[in-house]
């Protein structure tokens, strides 16, 4: 391995320092104290000089073996970011131009006892600009990001993390560096490069089989023969094959039949069963006398994307069947966890993915403007049952299709598919993010006469190249060309549908910041909602780390600088103003903190309303629309400390939205909505069996902790994996029955309860805006904290009904069992799960309790 300490110097040699590999220039400068935290205040703009320079990594190393004994020696880079010339002992080995590719250079004739390796980087920003300038055929829009993003131009001309040139939730840090492993490999005869497992179920004989694919570099001049043994002890399965490898790059594909008398446990998404994996050993014993032993984990599951006619509806369904069972996708969209990939550790990934699983998510979409995630990311998803919708790395842009570019993309795609296809968590390959929509809706104002050229480019890139490779490399899971797309309908229309947002086909992305988000009628009754959301600000404790006191107001230069979505801060105010009173505190810092709190309340309530609408639309067709089978809100995580659509802040702290997600994605949930004066409650269930339950509806006056009236409907059948009406009543009848109630003075809560301790979260329905609520009074909230083993118990007390009660313990890492709730009882117990050691004293000292009436 060549990991560890390298030298790093700037283009003119004025800066020279020690740098860690894997790593990048920014983190090396930070580590040596030559720059401040790049995320601090305005440093993203201050430090743009770093990406404009050309940097060189170099080091000497001794060869730890006798070179003469080996037929072939390679220098292998798992990831180079991005444009570089690679030299060994002053001999140029080759060049790199794709961050997502693996590069292997033959150094057999160049390597010596002591070696000097150099990686000379070219500024990604300059390279992209130069590529764009040389592209004479036709312009490839967009040229630059909107000014509000403070980013760099022509990112579509470089195969690099697209959001590293800025995005509407992230800064511009076009990194340079060796971002993954680098090593020397030496071998005789043959060497294993890729190893992949694909399980499949043969219906005709009712048997599981396993395709084992091995790709080798064979350096011997004649074929190499031998035996391969595959052993899965737990499944009493062992098979030996005789194989022959031809010189050059050879591959072996073996089909292993799993012993029929062994019961195979399948891999299930989170909430639907276990994630059983089996240990497997594959042994290669070749005549040349060198043996390879490969240990892996194999999972068994099937996936189908079902697109078929629906009775009573035009169009086609769009849902996934896992192991033959339709699964409603609950989750979010994943973006890179940091601008500097070397800071994304196993622990970072585990914390974020565990938070997704803890919020009852079973799916994430790895969005096409970031990176193909590291192996550990997918390992954790396999283990936690998180299904991955995997985009290829193209987003919100058109792309060139000249020969060099296509060759680079082809290498990238085949490398990534080979690397990742053994993971059961990956459910779908998707060609790009929003590029079909960009063409169909003509985002870039291309003259009508020229559109054909771009459509041809689109089909060339995603269909004739990416799709061809995916189909050749991986027949085990579906492929769609874009998201959003109309699926088979898009294919029928030549891969580019007239309206990729059509609710009768495929998936949709939906954003609307001008309508009232509490009004469910504005949301599309789509087959699958793969992107939707609202912004909020991260907690004060998160902002505080990267700002100074003069920044702590909603309209400060800092607050404007961090908002990369045009008009975003004003949109949040407008959405809040519809249902809440805006903060008027004379103390600017108090006003800022109140604003942050309200943006989080608003975001949580908006996404809750929309997600509940999607979940309750899964079993019905209304006016030809419905059968919604997925809700993936935008977005799960943050790349830095800034206002965004995320439910997890940079560092992993849960926003109120994430606490709400835990409830609105619960396996069993009652959902209420109002239509023409009628209150409808649906029973939504992801459970595999029907349940007879009791629906409890409680009406409270805002002015009293004693319920005004309670209604218990027993024997309500909530059907397995469906969403069906379980209650309806006109609101005027309900208010009449609960005397003394008006829309403004009362609130409704409801939950489902079963015999066997089965219980849904308690849901709420507001009959009016909270700014119009009558009888709400300022409450005295208090909490006592105690420790129990390695968790902490908070017992809350209130003197009056309190909406959106929020516990915040500042920078102490961890999460609560519940947060942002409507408190309708005198006492409530909340558990704190720490992510690092803390104490009762620390927690008490940091605790801030807020409810809606604390906003002044």
C-alpha cells in the first residue's frame, strides 16, 4: 500500500507540505494549519485560489520485494480526483481524467529498488473550462451555476463529483487529490481483479442459484487451468468446477446450485424481515501452483420493477417487488456527506445510515450529482436493509458525447457496476438525475430547431452506452434511463417523454414553494414520489461553529451567503407566515433562534403532510391517479452547515423533520385529511398481516389538558400493506358532539391501538392555522434528567397544552426518542440516546426547551 505520508506542493512550488493519502489538498492545508476550517463563514469563496492552482503529490518508496521474481507489477489507483499525469521514476505512465474510475498502470519495466512516484494534478476548474472551449460541435448547457451558488463553470465537461463546483445546498470546493486507495500489485500467472455474486431464483425448479463471476488478468503466455471450489457451509452447498483461463483479461462465470434441502433465508428491506447473509468461501487452485482464497457474504433476494396496466386508470404502475412482495419505498435522497471525501469515515456513514433506519426508512436514492459511495456505505445498507436507488453520476445538465468522453464514461460505468453489483441493497440503476426532464421542459432554452441534436446526445450517452453496459454486466436488477421518468412510456417515446412528470407513469419530482403546504390537494397523486421537500435552517449549535456573533440574524450577509437557493430565505418566511406568527423579539439573537426553530417546525409539518398524502394514496385510484408506492423526500443529509432541504444536519444532528419522519414512516399509522368539510382517517400499514385495532380519536381544547371528548372505534380492520379509510365524519358534526369546540379552539389527535401491545404513533390534525388558535397559553415547561444504563431519561412537565415541544442539548451528540411533539398531557417521558459519553450534569446544563409559544 502507498497510503500514508506524501509530499504536496503548489504549482509554482511556493507552498510545500506533508499530506496524507487518501486525502485532498484542502484537508492537507487544514491539517498543517495553513488554512482555517474551509466551512467557516465566507471561506468557501476566500479559498477558491486552492482549486485554481495545479498541485503535485509525490513520494519515494522502497520496493518490498525482488522485482525480478514477478511477471507483472502494477501501480493501482482506486480513485484519482481528477485530472492528473502519473509518473514513476520520471517516466510518464499515463493520465487520469475521471474521478470515478479505477486506474491500473503496468510498471513492470519501470520499477526499481527505490522509486519516486509523482501525481501532477491540473486544476479541475481550468480543465473543465478548457474542455468546454475545445468543444466546437454545439454548446452543452448549462455553462455556469446561478450566481447565488457562488460556484464554478462547465462542471458537465469533467467526470468529477458534479456538486463540487457548487449546488443549491452546497459550496464550491473543486478538490484535487488521491481520494481512494493506492497500491503496488505484483503477481505471476494470474491475478483476480473483480469478483461478483449474483443470486437468482429459478422458478421452474424452485431453486436458488448463484452466479459467481471472476475477472482475471492472466499474464502467463499460455492458458492456465485449475479448479474452483465454492463453499457455503450454512446452506450445505459445495461445488467444484474445472476452469481454464486464456491469456489477457479473462473471466470465469460459474453457476452454483444451492442445495434444495437447505432453507434459504432471503434478504428483506428494513421493516419487512431479516437481512440474512451467508458466509461463502471461493478457492481458486490453478496448475501454476498459486492459490487464491476469497471470503465473501452472499445474500439472496429478487427484485422486479413492475410497470403494468392498472384497472380504472390510464398509464402503468411503477413499484418494486422484493422476493415477490410489493414494497412501499419509504426514505429520502442521499448526497455526499462532506465536500472533502477523505473526511467521510466509516463512523460518519454508519451514524447517518443508522439514523435513516431508526426513522423507519427502508430506501435511499444515491443522487446523481455526488459520488458512487464507498464500499462501506453499501455494506452498511446491506446489513440494515436499506434499499438503494443508484443514480449514475450525471445531474441537471446536458453532457458532451465525443469519443474520449464516452470512452471514459464507459470505463467508469463498467468499473462501478462490477464493483457494486453484489450488494443486495442496490435495487435499481438509474441513468441520471433530471436530464430527461431538462430536455422535455427545455430548461436551457434550446431553440426548437436544435433540440434534435441534444436528444441524439441524450440517447447516445444514457441508452447506447450506459444502458448497454449495465445490461451486459448486470441482468439482476432493473435500469431506468433517468429520474423522473415515465419508465416504459419514456422508452416507447424514444427514451424522451413529452412530460416526464406525468402522474400516470414512472416517478416524479415535485417542488412548490408558493402554495400552502398544509393543503394536500396541491400534491401530485403520483405512482412514485422520488423527490420533494422544503428547506429549513440547521440548529443554532450547528451554525454557531462556523459563524461569528455578527452573523446571527436571518438577514445577515452570512445568512444570505449560506443560502444557495434563489429566494430560499424568503420562501421559508412566506411558508411559515401562512400558519404561524413570525418572531418579533427585540433581541436579534433571540429572533434568529426563533426563526431557526420555526423553519424546522414548518419543514417538518410540510413534509409530514406531503408524505402522509403519498402513503395514504397507495391503495386507491381517484380520477385515474394513485397507487403511489414510494415516498423519498429531498434530502436526508447535509454537506455543510447551511439552510437546506435535509432532515439531518451536517454532523448528524436530527432536525425536527427527522423526528417527524420516524412517525410518518411508522409501519402502522393513522392519517387524517379533510375534504369538503369531511374528516377522513386512513389506516396505513406496512405490516404483513391484517390487524383488528381500536381507533382512538381525542379532541382537545387548546386551553385545557383535559380532553373535551374521546371516541374509541373498536374492531377497525387495518389491512396488510395498504392504506384504506377507517373513519369519516363531518367536522361540524364532530365539533357539535364535542360541545364548546370550534375550529380555532380545538385540535384532534388520534392513534391505533391493538391487543398485543401493537400501537401506532399518535398523530394530530389542526383544524385551523396555529396563528389563529384560540385558548393557547404560554406554558411552564420543565424537565428532570436521570441516567439509566447508557441512556438518559427526560421527564417533561407542562402546565398547558404545548405545540411543537422541542428538546435541544446543543452540541452533545445523540438523539431523542421523540421531538417536536404536541404535548397534551401533564407529563411525558423522552429518552436520549447518546452517540458519545455524556452526563446528567452536561445534559441539564445544555438543555433548551422550546414550544411554539416561546416564540415572541
